[in-house]
C-alpha cells in the first residue's frame, strides 16, 4: 500500500531511505501486478526526490574545515556557503 504525502513534519532521511529500500524489494517481486508496480515506482521516485532534497539541505549545514593562513596544519571550521546559483 502506498503512503500519501503527509502535511506538516516530514519523515526523517533514514525513515524515507528505509521506505525506499522496501519499495525496491517489493518491485523485485516478479508476481507484482503492473498497476501496483507503477504505484510503487511513483512513490519511490517521490521519495528519491525527497531524500535528495534532504541531502542537499544537510550539505548546506556542513562545516568545511579550512587551513588557517600562516599556521600549517591547523584548521578552523567555517560555515558552508552554497553557491548563489545553487538550487537550494
């Protein structure tokens, strides 16, 4: 059974990835009716897009370690700044 998109709080990345994995396993069943397979495929594509967006948002929060000028080997965290033309 496919799940409808819920308004409000989104599921966690891990929960979405777990559901996507379950969909893949269901789609591997050779006995799956075509209509059910199409529904699962559509849900999987939507979940894939959600997971991709969640990864992009997480990437935007990651700190990049850069070397301090003049002090070899020392690093200081600096916030990650996505490019201006980034789709975020």
